[in-house]
C-alpha cells in the first residue's frame, strides 16, 4: 500500500451537513430539523448525539497529509474536473498556476484520473483513513508541488503561522550564535 | 517579541559611553543582568526584528471567482441514489 501523502485516491467523502438537518429515527422517516439552534437546546437538556443523514460521494481526492497515527485520519482536497471550468482561458490560467485557488494536477503524473483535474485549495476535508480506497494510487504530486500546495492552503485559510516561523527563526539564530 | 524602548534620563543613571558595534554587559553575581548597546545597534536590531515578523506573516490569498464556484459546486450534494432496487444492484 502506497503512503497517502500527496497521492490521489478514490474516497468516500461526506458533504458538510447543512439545514434542514435530517435525523435518523428507528423505524420511521427521517426527522427534519431546520436549524442548529434546536440542537443546542437539545444539548442543554443533556441530549447531544444523533445520527444525521449526510450525503456522501465516491470521488477522487488529493491527500495532503500522512495518516495521523493517533487518529487514523488524513486531510484531503476535493478535485475539480477541467471540463467544468468556465473557459479555455481559465483552464490555461490553472495550468500556469495563476489561479491561486485551484492547483493543477499534471495529467502525466495522474494517469489514474480519467480527465485533467485541479485540486480545490479551499475544500479541506478530514477523512478517516478507512474512507480511502488505497488499493491503487491515481497519481502523486512531487515534493516541491506539495510544499507549494501547503503554502497556498495556509494562506487561503489565513492560518496564523507567523509565531511558529518567528520561533523557528529565533531558535536557528540562537543555535548559530552558540556555534560562534 | 517586539522590543519596546523605555526612556530614562541621563541624569538618573550613570552608564559607560556605548560604542557602535559593542555591547556592554552589566553582570551581577556572575550573571548577565543588563546590556548596554549603542542606539544605532538597538535600532538595527529592532528593525531586523520587525522585518522578520513581517516576513513570517503570510499574505492572505484571495480565491478567484472560478475557484469559489468550484468550491461551492463540488461541496454541494447532487441527486443521491436512494432507490432500493438501484442500491441492491450496486451493492448486492
């Protein structure tokens, strides 16, 4: 089994639950609930866990982390087929890397995908490793592409990494000073 | 951490004349207690600190109309298969 980081696989990916939420009921039709506030009120009464009917889709995803061993989960991105992009000019922009929200997957390296695709940078999914069909990789990113992808994900989600970078830089400076 | 400058009048303390490029370490019981640096050095270090903080801050990335459309459309469910006969055929 290939390591998942940077690879594309078929996966069972859920859509985010949205109102009206449909609660599974034993032996009865699903109960629709129009808003999240009703769940908050139920939780205040001590009932906070339900089975929600959530649509899922079998689709290829691009895995952007290794399997987190403590949780047996990965982060992954949904893909956009090129034929769904509005114009040929837009397709060219994505191929050139000029659209920051769509990351081109080179068809030569993603031979398992039937058509040309881009990963949607903002479509971060958390998936159990068991939701990935890892029998065969559909293709993989190069290491430098994965770095560029991670940078774009951090930027599009406005992740505050400045303190982390500063601390790392300061620790490197301290190490350099100790060597003198 | 950004440096902040605390101004003390020269009449209140007696300090040796700082030289550019030189740090005077004031020690007590063998431990570093304070350091005296030349104003040029202090401002240079302060500027470096600010530049590092600026470099570490990631510029935000604004998605294009096409990327937003892809996000919305691929994140929205279509027509799920719920027909029992079709499901039986697919999954046995």
